[in-house]
């Protein structure tokens, strides 16, 4: 698999829209599964193209919490303005090998953390 992944690219595009971003935060607040969120946002074709379904299915509760916390922090920081940063840096060349989920410090000038998802 190449370094270009469809799911993060498409999700970042959706995240940039304030109304969709609010919908995503509501999904996180309800505790919707990440797979349910992907489906409801119309991202299933990108998920399948990237081969990431097993990755999402096998995330621990702590890993999902790290992801949720980063999204909520960025949404809280930006509010309803346009221009939100997508709080995920996802680079998985071999989804079958698993992933590591880590919280990385935010970039200069940003206050929200970034979730780094990379191949194991």
C-alpha cells in the first residue's frame, strides 16, 4: 500500500466543514463506534480501499479514547469556524501488521494534540 491513504484524506475533507465537524463531535460524545461513524459519514469505500477495517475493529478502548480526545480538543479549540486542523497523522503501509496509536504534542501555534497512527 502506498503512503497515500484515502480514508484520512476524505475524513480530513469532511472535518473541514463546521456542520459536519459538529456532527462528528456529537458522534464521539455518544460513544459511537469508529466503524459506525465511518459508515454514517459515507467513508466506507475509503476504509475498504485502504484495508483499515481490521485495524479499526481491533483498537483498544484506550486507543479509541486517544483518538476521540484529539478530535474533541481540536473542535473545542476551533469552535464553529472554518479551517480546523485534522487531528490525525495516519501512515499505515501494512494494515495487517497492526498499528501504534500515540498522542503527539500539537504543532507550534496549535493547542490541540495530534493522534499519530502508524504501522506497528
